[in-house]
C-alpha cells in the first residue's frame, strides 16, 4: 500500500544525520554522511541535490563546505521530504470520470481515503520527532546493556 522507497529511506537517514549536527551550525560533507549512514556516495549526491532544489537543505562551498538543513528539524515534515523525492500525489480525480465502472469508483474512493490518512500521518511527524524517537531508543539500549 504505502511503501517507504529506498530513495526516501536513504534521504531521511541523511537528513537525520544533518539534524543531529544542526545545532553545531557546521555543514557535513557527503562522504561523512554516506559513511555514517552506510549510503553509496553517488546515490547520496543525487538525493542531496534533489533536497537542495526543494529548499529542505542548503549547500555551502569551500574547504569547510557541505550540506546543512535549511530550517530547524522541527519545521521539516516527513510528508514534505517524501513529496520532494517521490513527487506530490497525482490528482486522480480526472480518472474518476464516467468511463469508470461503479466497482472502480468504490475502489478508487477507498484508495483515496487511505492516501489521505497516510499523508496526514506523514504531515504530523517532523525530522525532530524522528530524531527524538531515535535518541530515546538509544537511551533504552544503553540502559539495557548496563
């Protein structure tokens, strides 16, 4: 149904890495993000270019160059990230014309509702929410091993 593509997963992992370093104000280089999150460099380069064009991250040139979030992690929703990479949902209403059967129309309406619910969940969570959940789980792991 609603699947997390490899592209979106890698992009979110890279953005989580940028979010973890956001308060330092220093950009991260591609090879650092790629090594930390185990993402192929060339693929990451393409993803970061897409995220930059969408205004989610910005790049900085020079010796201390790299990538940094364009906004605070709490102001970047998962829906914004996924739409940037996968494209915003297509308006399927034009396909819902008179040529559709009654059965097709019923199926379409349910799929439309599922898409709206998925989008509302992705809109509710931000990059900061993911970072907070990740940190909470890391704390639990530390407690578990003590």
